[in-house]
C-alpha cells in the first residue's frame, strides 16, 4: 500500500535536494596530481552530466559558489578543457587499456575503453553549449555563497564577514541576475552572530546542521526556523543524508566503481568488490538505491506525521544536502542515482521541490519557540563544530588568516590585490585538506603563497601583482571595508 494513502496533499511533506557545488580555486595553480586537473575532472564527471539532468527539468536546488564560477568563467577555459580531454585523457585511457590487455585482463581493458566515452561526451556537451558553462548553469543557479568559501564564524571581524558575503552576492547578481536570497553557508558553518550581516546583504534563507542540537532523526530537522533577524534557518536532515554520505552509505556497495583502486594513470576499472567493473549492473543497483531512498524518505515524513511531537507545517520538509562533486566524480554512479530519485519521487508519490519553492509555500516555525536552538557555532564537519578548520592540526592557519584580516582592515587603503589575496587565504579548503590528510603539501603551499603575496601587496601596493590572482574574486570591492561600521 502507498505510504501516502489516507493523507491529504497538504500534509504528506516534501523533499528538497540541495546540491552544494564548489571547487577550491585550482585553475592555473598546478596540474597533475594536484591542481587544475581537479576542475577538469569535475567538469567531465559531474558538472556537464548534471546539466543534462537539470535541462530535462529536474526540480533540484543548485547552489554555486562564486569561487567555482570564477573558474568556470576564466578566459580560455573551453580550449584548455578540450586539450585535457583530447591530449591527456584520450592518451591515458589508451595506454592503460593496452597495458591491461597485454596482461590478460580483457574485461578491465574493455571498461577503460568504455569509460573514455565519458570524457568524449563531456567535451561534446561543452561544445554544444558554446563553451559557456556559466550561461548553461544560469537557468538553474539559485543559491550563492561567500566569495571564496570561507568558514564565516572563524573570521575575525564583521567587516571581514561582510566582504566575503557581499562579494559573493555581487558576483551572483552580475552573472545570473535574479537571486531569491538563498545563501549557502560554507561547510554549513552557522553562528547567530552571522545573521545580521547576511540579512543586510539580502539573504533570506540558509541551510544549517543542527544534529548536535536536536539529535539524529528528530522531527525538528523537518521544519524551517524563522529567526529574529528575518533569516530562515533550514535544517538539513542528517538521517536522510547518511543514506548517501556515510561510510556504509549507498556508494559503498560492492558493485559500484571503486574510486580508490586505480591504474597507473588514475583510471578506475574495478568495482568495490575487487572485480572488473560492470557498468550495467551498477546502474541497476543505482536505480534500486534510488527506490530505497525515496521509500525511506516517505517513511521519515510519515513517521513525523504520526508522532506526537511538534506539528510540522505541510507535513514536514526533508532537506537532503550533498556536495555536488560526490555525484559522478567521487561516486561514479551518483548522477544516475540522482536522476532515478527524480523519477522515483513521481512514481512513489513524493513531492520533490526546489528549496525556494518549498519555503515559499509555508510559514517557518518561530525560532523563539525552540529554546534549545544553539548559541554556539555548528557545521557539517566532524563533530558538528568548527574544529576541522580550527583544531590543533590547523590552528596556525586559522590564526594566520585572522591576523591577515586584521592587517588588511588596519591599512588605510589595502588595495585590490591585498583584499583578493586575503579572500584566497580565507578559503575553507586549505585547512580542510590538512585536517583530513588530503594533499597536505599542496594546501600548505597555496595558503602560504597567498599569505606571502598579501604581505607583499600591503608593503608595495604600487607594484602589487594582480595577474597572479587570475580570475579569483574579481567582484571584491576594497572600498566596502572602509564603509563597514
């Protein structure tokens, strides 16, 4: 029997899938194994295939960070991506396939030859769109973020927060025009002190991680909260997200492609079970997992509806927020799963809404009614706090970024180069990589390079090198620091 039988359309609840799309600024900063190759791989495996799904009308909520858009807008990007596909990936697939065949591994060789088609298809998709990824994303871009994905509660001053937020909003409006006020807090890092700055910039809603406050699976995660500032706080539902994003989530299935087991040229012809990857079998599993995901989401909403806890407007709203790059890149079958989820929502009777549309339909619960709403900063990082970006392993980076911010603010006229280098330093990506033990030398190299360039820009503003910043944060306005109260 359908989970929705006996319930009106108004109280069945809804699902919003929020895709947080972000890439640290790597364009022009290094190649293999660390650097701009990450951007090319995300374009081929994630962004271009995702556009096909969005163009078919999938009601998904797309958040694009300004720093990613800076890179997608960079001069010469289509030509350089084509060079990567035609002169690098074509060759490496051919070499690895030949090596596998010579070693008697025919199935692995055939998989490598099949997977080359992903890159060829992505290049065709970019050319079909005239090489304009920003233009292709424009009809779907809804939420923006801070300029360079800074963890806002860790910044030293309100003026520094305003610079990050306003630069991001300005960049979004320049590129996409309309903006409904949805603002993705980098790393879901929220603190009440941010609300006034966000509201002043025109933000009307932000997603927050409140599992540490309400507990895993609580009904409170299914109701947006209205704060005194006018900002709507939208809890993400960790119970639902964990079906995908956890050690034993869907991507761990033995039939899916193993991201970590790779060839000499970092291609992945094996599955998680250790055998040769079988693409049709994996797609069938993705469809089964999509059906399971939708059924579990319906069960989550039904359970909330039937419980004796807090009444939920409209039957509740499940917000499943995911890093877009998980889908198609890290989890190879993730985009197939996502498209199947869209189809399953229709088949099983679950309403799938863009988050802006969902928020426009109902009144949020007044935050004043939730006495246990956190006053401390929260995030979707390890432990639900900010330690991933400020703990002992990266405390030197956190303090250095704050000191640089204070130095820029103390300068009578810091200048564009110093301000943009500060924004580059503040990116959450560098401490994240160090904390997680991922590409640690590259993270330290990038952070220290921006730190040194900032010092030089302040010491000799007349000869500051803007070229080294490439297309990063071109919408930053140094004058806004002087105007900030």
